[in-house]
C-alpha cells in the first residue's frame, strides 16, 4: 500500500536530516539532487524543518551566479547537547558535544581504588556537571556511558560484576537524578569501541568482524552482519575467562586469572616484556603494556624487542584462533591502547601465527582509535539516540 501523506512527509524529513548530518550544510537544490524529490517537496520540507527548529540557514554558496547566492541549510547543532562517559576502574573521562557531534568540552578525573562508593560517585557526577557548564550547555538531552562488565539485555542496566567497584552501578542512577531531563544509556565499553571502529575506524568496510580489546584487561565485541551481538545474558565477548594453554591454572566463575586475561592483560604483557629485558614508563593513565609494546616497536630489529613481539603475538593468536574457530568473522581488530600501540607490525605477527592455528582466512588489523574508541562510541550512540527522538521515526 502507498504511504499516507503524513508518513511520506516523515520519511522525506528524516532522509533530509540524515543527509545534513552526513554531508553538512546543503542548498535546497543539492537536497533535491541527493533525495530525488521534486523541487516543491524539498521546499515544503525545508519550511517544515525550519519551523520545527531542526534546521536553519547556515550560510550561502559562494558560486558566482546571477541573482542572490543559494542559501545553505544545516542542522541546528545546539538543539540538543550530549555527554559521553568512559568509566574505568581507575577513573572517568567525559566528553560533551552538540547534536552534530562537535566536541565542546572534555575532561577526566582519576578515582583511586580506596575511594568510597559515595565520594567516587560524587566525583564523577561533579566532573560531568563541570564539563557541561564549560561546554555552555543549559541541559543534557542524552548521556551515553561505556563501562566494563555485563549489561542486562532486557533492562539495559549494568549488572553486578565481581571485581568491579560498586560506584559504577550507582553512577547511572546518580546521573539520572542530577540530570532528570536526560536519557541515560549504558553499554559495555568494548561493544562501544567496536561500534566506533566500525563507523570511523579500522572496520569501516566490514559488516562482520570481532574487536579484541587489549588494554588493562581483555575483552571482545562481536559484530555479525552489521549487528552488535550481546548474547543471552549480555556476556558475549568475555574472552578474559577463556581457558587457554600457557597459564598456571584455569579461570573460575568469579576470577579470570588462568584464562586469556593471564596471557594478554596489561600486567601479563608487562611481565613478558620484563622477561625479555624490556621496560617502559606509561604515559598518563595508559596501560603499562601499551608503553612496553610501543617501546619494543621503536627499537626496530633489536633482538630482545623482536623476541618479545613474537612471544606476544603468539599469546594473542591463541585467543584469536578460538574466536575464529567459533565465529569465522573474517576480520579481527586488535583494539584498545595495546592494539593501537602494536600497530600494523603486531597485527602482521598475529596474522602470521594465526594462519598456522586456524584453517579459516582471517585478516588482522590494528585499532585506528585505541583507547579513545570507548568515548567515541558512547558519543556516537548518544547522538543517534537523540536524533531518533528529535528527527522522529517514520
């Protein structure tokens, strides 16, 4: 059945808004070309979206022509302000943007392990408030949070997780109370990193891939046919618990020691580097494992650095081979700070060892975004959530 006039207008409006998000300011003529709509239909939707406060005149074309220059229409960027949080066990990073994703302010604060739950929550919420004020925002429309641990697929809430601080779970409710008009969404940090790598990073040309997170800890995110897969309990990608050879024991339901984490977590990588006579000082709050990997790459073909990178690649390939055997993703991105620090060189070494372990062809790529992928993914999902509400759904 043909769409009703109201539905047709909604579809056309959303198509135009998505084009303005993707392309930036456009003339009515260019909107006509890109949408395939008639000139009167484009004129109507421009008037409708302007009246709704969603678009505005953003300038004029500079082309030399008879008569006045054509007006450029763009999204009203300050129609909504968004916040993204990267919540780690050792602190919080915040980024505030407008509706088109332009970053207006960002900040971070360390939170020590001996900080009580109440004070830790207050530090994090205060940081958000201060960053929002610095961005010049009156209120927040949507908040996207990336955090370690399991997200309940039904409730969309952070579940109790062994080894993670209690303030993580309390933070979501505290933010909702402090920003009552905002929509607060929480997602596993590795899942957000995968979405960011898919949209803007190393997996832009892939609709099926696995992101292997290599940072302070380990994790994985699975994207199949363009869709992020979370699993029945939200635990898809808890690769740190994967039993693997080369550890001193087996992991348990409450402790990933003895699992893949014991081979590829930052502490394990730092210890491996020490066995090869390599040390490095971490920059800021980055994992020490990232620093030693970057140091090893910088030493060229030095024997110790070469042996360390070979040993590390073998360890990583063990985890990757297990993922490949089950999922056959065709592409694995080495994410997180360590994946980015290893760059193409570490990815190539992992791929070489993987070819000897797994019969399925798999490309191994280094992260393009590193640790920043979590914040970027949180901001992308917050922006999409806000735009779905503001732009409407046909």
